[in-house]
């Protein structure tokens, strides 16, 4: 049974107090790893609260919470929404950070392919060193039953992932707050989440693309990338996918994911000379609104939904590789290909007041990448 707001406030009181302590520090912030309304709750309670916060618009939630927490009344001064006196549930406003985070997370998730196509790990330190055994040096030996296995000398190569900080200002203005424009505030939060997801995707793809165009080999630990030339900008089809899969398989790696750019479905789903495949079958197996959008021969097809080609920020180098070479797709093995270190995903900083501090609040994350086995990846391109 879905919980109502009063039941949610009762169940989350200790957790909301913990959130308040995080947001009252000298450097105030919010991140669910440190304090969350869901801590210690039963799974059904968590599901009910998540459903409640996902469905209710920010404006409506503030209106309802203002009836419990007098501190929120000032934010409704221009909306005329608050018509009854608050009942005195102090700290009800600390339900809002999880609502804000949920909006950020969902919109980032829709734009971020990193967790789908790469092996995401965490590290307690500032960097993560990865030891990768060199091809052909780690293998079984025949022996007698019950006998000891011979000592194995394994040759390894080592790579280091150093996560980089990236962030964005949510962009809420004082005028929005003073005029109680909660719908606009919520839109800005969603856009900030989407932008973080897109940036994460670009960082994830950069090691392969930058290596592939011959700029550097810094971002791979072992092996060489496989390559397939489709022969032209409009000749990418299933035969190229199967050739890429075969190249990876020859090197000992299954292809688990096919990453295509925004225009990818148009070329992949059209046959020779632009004639479509059997759409009566494709329409049931292709969903362009979610990732993976389809599955071809057991390979999940993942679409990069947005790439900015004219970015001029100080992170341009992370994006340049994407369009420096003409590419149709990347065929990768998720486990052995791109390795990702991600820390504090979507941390909200400069954030002490759940509403007022949306002005000046910054959403940040730390992320880094490395390709463990380059021969677990194949670039399908054209000349």
C-alpha cells in the first residue's frame, strides 16, 4: 500500500535529521551515501517513498510540506498555495533533497551510458591501479589427479585511473525562488542532471576514440584495438556488426554491447541502398526511447543520444576524439573493455537550505576511465 505524506514524514524523521546535519556543516552538501531518507527502511517503504517522490511535482510537494514545516511558508508567498497553518513538523523540508537528487539522477541516467557499457568500480583512494595479465601468460596446465598445480609466472601490465572532477551549476535564480516558480526550478534541475549524464558518456567513450585516431596509447593497458571499415557513411549494417564481433571473438572476447552515435539507428536499421529491413519485426524489438534500444544476435545496442560537436570548454579534449574520426559504432565487452572509477555521483554542494540554496548549488562528480584490454573493443568506422 502506498504511503501518504504523514506516514513518510513519520518513517523518515531520524533520517531527515541526519540530512540536516550534513547540510548544516561548514561546507554544506547532500549525497545519499552520507545521509538519505531511505536509510534503514524496509524495502517496501523505500519503494513507496521513491514512487511518491517520483510522481509528485516539486511545486506540489513544497505546498504539501509547507503545511507541516513552517520554514517553507516563505517560499509560497507569491503562489497563494498555503491557506492553512503549518502543524509544526520541523525538518519536513529535509525531504526535499532526496526529491531533488531523484530528479538529477533520473535525467542523468537517461543520458549516461557509462554504467551500461563499462565496468564501474569504486576506490577508497584518489586513484585506482589496475593489473592486467598479458595475453597468453595465464593458462592452465595438465597434471595428475590430486597433485599440486605448478606455480604460474604471470606477466602483467598496470594502468592507473585518476578520476577527474566535473560539475555544473543548477542555474536556479533568486527570481525563480522569490516568485515561487517551482516548475522552472524543477526544469533546471532536470537539465543539470541531463548535462551531467551527457558529459559522463563523453568521458567514457574518450579513451577508445582518442586511442583510435592515433593521438595516444595512454588510455589502454593491454592489446590493440580491432577495427572494421564499413566502406562508407551510409553502408553500415548488420554484416559490419558481425565482423566486429568476430574480430573481438578471435582475440578471446565476446561482444556484449554495440555503442552507436545519435544517427546510428538510421544507418544500422536500413538495408542496402536505403531499403528498410522488415519493420513489421523491428518495431517489436527496437525501442529508441530507452537504452539498450535493441538486441542484435545477443548484443545489446546502446545509443549515445547527444554529442556536442562545438564544445569550447576546458574539457574539449575529452570530446574531440568523438568526431576526429568518422565512426559508426563501437563493439565492446563490458567486463574487459572500458573500466570506470566513479566517486560521489551527483553530489550537491553549497547546499544548506533545500530551496534557497538551489541558487548557487553545484552538482559534481568524479570519474575516470581506462581500457583494460583494447582487443576487447572494435571500432566500426568508414573512410
